[in-house]
């Protein structure tokens, strides 16, 4: 009897499919794919929200 598929299993399957599509569609090498995945993983791990505005950077731009 096989064990039930978990949400993590489903996520992995869909991620594999999307990665293969992006590699083919945009001719990405495995280093590019791993870099993007690592960047996303670090953002998730440390709770960084890429949609959140960073006011500190905006203040620096006004001084120039």
C-alpha cells in the first residue's frame, strides 16, 4: 500500500514541472535556477516580504 501524497510532495512535483518549463522557455542554466530558488528560500526563512516597501532606500535616493 502506498503512503498518501502530502502537500510537500505535491509542491515538489509542481515545482519540478515549472522549473523544467522555465529552463526550456528561457534557456536558463541550473546555476540560475538554483540562485533564484536560494534567494527565495532565504527570503522565506528570514521573513523578508519582497512586496514590502523599504523606506530606508527611498530616503537615501532623495539625498543625491
